[in-house]
């Protein structure tokens, strides 16, 4: 593969230094233009003007133009959209992909670098879920997917540095490759200082193997690929095992590097500990191991925040008398518990959903999404940790504390939008749901 330097300099866009916001509603919500939220499959490719821009992003169709097998269970899907020349992405960001036939959303990292063309790629590992199975088994060139994005703060553009350390395992190399490709194309060769450590189960499981071998020959780039065991067809001749402390300590200028880590949750836990032990302090993480229960989300929120790893809190929810459940009944994660009026209970606020007419009492330790679900209101959601943007809603009045992980853009926040999955009330709320 030939690497061509882009004529565009690497410029870090202005981003907030933290992703937690107090979000007030707009003073005049009626003046705010409202998106339809509809994704219409007309059976033919729509004109570019029919795509709905959302703060230099997109909600609309992307056409599959190529599918490439990377390994026995990983494919790369090339998508064409008319919006990338207007609203590019940053390397390391991700898209929320919606499969209309399944009615499901999933987040996938963009694996290509952003060069102002109309195509990008996502790299998808076959998992147990229906979305990856659909993409592997049923998606064909010419098919359309619904996409929303780009999202995420896991990017070298938001954390510029002279020296980089990338650590990945399995399909976690996907956003890493986007960043490495962009750094190579946007910077003079003599300024490149990249160390990439990648872990795979077997040689047959190494995603982008040919490109990793080519990268290892590029001056200024060190690539170390490790395999836990041999495959059925190849005896691995490279380093064996998983990422260890001695491997990290072999990296030159280790503590001066900006580190980016992506992989399964167990791998992330190990690498996070190792990096702390060897003195690497600037560490950025990404994982799509979404919390699926209130208990999991509570545990994550009590963990120090890291990029791409989010959580929400679920405590008691009291549904008002106008709801479809008995007035005064208390709920936690959808399961009713006995009513009570203990003095230690957090203060409750009234959350009104304007479209449905439902009102819910939600305390300051409960996310708006959990309150809505406990009351029986259907709110589209996927990650439940502020990453994917699926539950994005209009806040018509009131104020929330939103602890998101890149699933909403600053201009959307300024326009009065918020993510119920990672927001707790600071006052009474009116939401356009």
C-alpha cells in the first residue's frame, strides 16, 4: 500500500475539555427548527439535499459500495454518502448504523482516514447479535444503511501530540487504523513517531495484517503484533502472549507518549493498569461494551470517567397519577417496589413528555431514560451510555446534568438537545417525546 501525504494540515477542532454539561432548554423552543427524525427508504438513492445535516453531521442513507473480508470473522464495508465533502469526520470517530429491517442500532468505528472523499469504511466483527450477522450475511453492494454521526472524542485530532502509542486487541484496531492512516497522510514523514502494539488470538485473527506488515517498514513507526497461540494453518513466529509490562517498557520515550487504547473490556482493564504502573498518564480509551442494566450503568458511573466508557445511574422512579401504573408506585429499572416516603430519598422533579402527555417523578440520581422506560414510555436507545446518540431528544424546558461520551455535538447541545440515557434532572423538565 502506498501512503500519500494529504495537502490538508492536521488541525485540531475546538472541543470541550470535558464531556459533562449542564444543559438548559432554549428560552424560545418554538423558534427552534425540529428535525423529523424520519428515515425514509424510498427504494432509490435520494438527492444530497434530502439528507438532514445535524451540526456538520448526517442522518440519512449510506450506500454500500464494497465489502472486503479481513479475516474469517471480520469484514470492511465501504459506504458512499454525499455528505462527507461537506461534513468530514475525525480519525477514530464512529457512526451509529441503523438496520431498518431489524429496527436496531449499533455503533461502528470508522476505519478509513478522512480525506474529503465521498466514501468511508467501517470494519465489523461478527458477534452474537443480529446486526453484525445481518452485515456479514445479508448486506450486499448497492444496499443502503441508515447512518448517524460522526460521534466520539477518541481521536488524535482532539488530543494532538508529538509521539503516539496505540494499543489494541482484536477488532479494537479499527479506530486505531483510522488515526494511524490520518497521521501518516497529514504529517511530514520526518515528524512521525508512532508505536502500535496489537494483540490477537491467532495469526488468522490479525485484522489488517498485510497493512500492519507494511507499516512496520515505514520509518518512524514501530509495530509489535502479538498472538496468544498458533492457528490451524500457521505457526506464529512473532512475539507470543498478550500485552505485558515488559512489552510496554521496551517502548522508547514511553511516558512522553499520548496513548490510545481500544479492545475488549478485560483487555482494557489490564492495559489501563499496566500503563499506570509504567507511568503513562495521558491515556484515552474506547470500548463499545455497552451497559445493559441499571446495575451495570450504576457501576460504570461510579468508575472514573474515560472516553468511550460511559454509564448512567438508575435509582427509584415514582410515576405520577396520570400514568398507566398505580399512582405512588415506585420503580427501579422497571421492577415495582413498595411505595415509601423515607426522608433520605433524593429530591424528585417532574418530567413531562409533551408528545405523549405522560408525567413522571424522577429523582436527581435517576436518568431521564430510566424514568421514561419505568413509566412505560418507549424511547429509542442503544448504548445507554451517551455514546451512540440514538435517544437524542429536545429539551423544551428545564435543566439536566448530562455526562455523555461523545454521542452529541456541541451545536446540538446549544440548540437544546440532550441525551436522556446519560442525563439526570436538575429541575422540572418538559421533553419533546
